[in-house]
């Protein structure tokens, strides 16, 4: 029996999502609960499972296209001659359907629809909200985007008495007649990228940033890490927990030790700047360049963990984030952030604070540079440039400079860090 799999509600107010990747092909045999596709909403990456066992007949969307909730996602031939009546039903699309599916794990769909949705405009939740505010039926608006996708400008132009395709917007230096400039393509900003865009605007528009730069001599720490990696006991522990001993655990532990002396760096101010909350836990985030955009998972309670325990947490979070499947709990509750931009390139940056945190550090690339030793002799040293950004409402230049000096001392003299850890 052939049926259509209807895309279920996947979050409050979400009416569409981007098809990130198909995990099956047409003609594939599948089993019940087998992952079929990864889709991206403006909140999370969600995996869609199969409701029944059978054979995939048709995939209705291509990678990167927008799939609509309550519309067919794919069709399949169910194993066996018939399906229980409770599994087949016809439902009408509802814009305000209740949220009955988690954004972390998709539950089995309650019903399967055998007809496609007709006449529903392709538009994001934000554009639909603008249409409602202007009392406009969005299905009457002609979309200027790919496959008739409706944008905010289309709605505004319609409200003013015309469509964007035939109405010139006067007094705008950002719009040029199509006959003058031909764009190659338009890419909507969705999912994690949209969340990041909003968060960055909110941060820089409400937090007075200032940046403090310094250089750190990593020579001795690099030597210690290499020695630990060759240690038999360390090798056994790393193999058992399937982790890697990178430099990040040392950066995190050194920050945690320094935060004990400068707790204001691990604080958060409220919206009207009348209260400052200090945190006992050091939940240190790390920016990860994932396939779905920038994610910042954080290691919880760094102050209670050893270097090797931190290595295990960092390996797990990095792998999860790069695959786009980091748990929502790992993205919440951060108190300070590290951005390792040097892994890609660059020396000095002006990182944007991960609001509502009060500070963030950007690590530059490691360079072998000439430096004078205590005897006035030139020798090659492994140097890293670092850049701190602080919330100037609660952190002054002197505080972040002294905090950075203490953090730097732990990294440049690892024996000093080990003493403080004990």
C-alpha cells in the first residue's frame, strides 16, 4: 500500500523547515523508526524517523529546499497488503497546530495524509507575523523568491498597493532595478545562522564591548602536552574514553583557576543593569564551526574536573557540534566562552560576547617567533596572540588585564597551574 509521509509539527509556531540531508534514496528498503532525513528549523536540527517499514517511492524535496509542515515529505510503499485504519487519516493543514513533537527527538507521527496541501504560501514564521500585523492574507501575496517564496518586502509592497516585482521602492540605495544589476542567487538566512545573526546584533547593540590583547608563550605547555600524550597511563585513559588530549583542556582549566581570583569575569548582568549575578560553576563554552553554523556548547563545572576529564568532555561536545547533533542542554548555561579562531587562521580578533555572559576570549594561531630570553639571547618560541572582549558595564580594563596576566602565568608555567590545581 502506498502512502505519503506527512511532515509533523516540529516545534511551537514552526510551519516550515529546510531539508538539510536525505539519509535514504528512492527505492531503498527501510525499517520502522529508521532515520529518513535531517531538517533544520530556526531552532534546531531535527531528525525525521520512518513511521513504518517499507520501500521509499518518492522524495518530494531536494537538499536545501523548504519543506512545509502538514505537507507530504516522501511517499513509501508499506510492507504488507494493508495498514491499520488508525494509521491512515486525512487531515487539513493548520497554521496554529499544537506542539506535539520534541525538537530533540521526533516522535512517531499520529496520522498520515494522502493529499498534498494546496495554495499555502511559502514564507517564514517572521514574514507571516508581519502579514498578520498588517492584516494581510499572505496567500494573496506574490512572492519574489524561489518557487514563489514570500519575503517581508513582498508583504510590505503588497500592503502599499503592489507587488515587489512591479513596484519600485523609492528613496532606497539598497535596491537597484533588475535590468541594471543581475544577482547570481539569493540565499535565505535560516536555522542556526538566523539565531546567530539575531544573537550577535543583540549582543553588540546592548553590551559596551572593549577588547584587550596579549601574547602567550606556549613553549613549555606544548612540551608538557607532548610528554603527557606519550605517558602510558594517559594513553590508556585516552583510549578508554575515546578522547584526544588537545590544548583546549589546559586553556579551560587555566581560565577556571583564574576565575577563582576574579569572579566578576564569570558573572552576568541583568537587562537593566541593576543586578550582577556571580556563578560558582565555571561552565566554559567553546565556539565550534559546525556544518549547520556556529554552535557554542559548554563544558559544565570545569572547576571540579581534571585535565583528562575535560579532554573527554571536549571531545564529545566537539564531535556532537560538528555533526549538528549537540544536545540542547549542552548549549545552555554557559558562563564564559573561548573562540579558537586560530585553528583556521588569524592572530588578533575582536570577539563578540556570547550574551548574557560578560567575557569571551579569541585564541590566535600558534606561531614560531624570535624572542629574547633572560640572557638577552634570541631564541625561537611558540607564541599565541589572544584577544579578550569584556562587558565594560561590569568589567574595567584593569580587572581583565590582571585576570589575563594570571591566566597567562598558568599557561606559560604549567607547573604553576598544577600547584594551584592541587
